[in-house]
C-alpha cells in the first residue's frame, strides 16, 4: 500500500489508521510518502508501479489524500493565503496497480524524479 499526502504528517500514518477497519492483513507492506507537493500523486503512482513490477503477482493499493482546507489560515489575510485558498482544495483518489495484467484499464510508463539545485525556497 502506497499512501501520499502533502497536507500534514500523520503519526501513525493514514494507512495504519484504516487497515483494521478495512480488513487488511497486519503484515501488509506500507509506504507512506509526504512532502512532495503537487508532484506527490504522480510520484506515488510511479512508486506503486515499481513495487508491482518488483513483486510479480502482487497488488499494490495506491491512495492519495489532500486536505488543504485544514491548512487555510482565516486569521491571516495575505496574498499567499488568498492564492493558496483559491488554488488548492480537498480531494482523494485510489487505484489498484499490478504488473502483467492483460485486462488493464491503463498502463503506467516509466517515472523519474529530478531535484533542481538551489530551489527549496520556491515551495512553501
């Protein structure tokens, strides 16, 4: 199971909070990922695809959840807060990923990541 969320760090992580309620086995492999911003969904899907390819016959649940409304600062009126409120909203999506499926709805291609030097100050 791969979970993505940029809007906060949950401890225990999101998937731990729902495993028992959803009937998952206690030995499920978990990969919680956070802090990737807008690239989180695409990166998480690529991670899920690589995990499925690495373990033929496995099924990887990919879940992305963003709860931007929990971060809106109504007490601070600034350009940054107004823009953030206008651009970002709450949402969630999930899919099952497996390798070698002849009846696949979609095929996930190669993924990659690049971190440009001297750019950390751009986010946030």
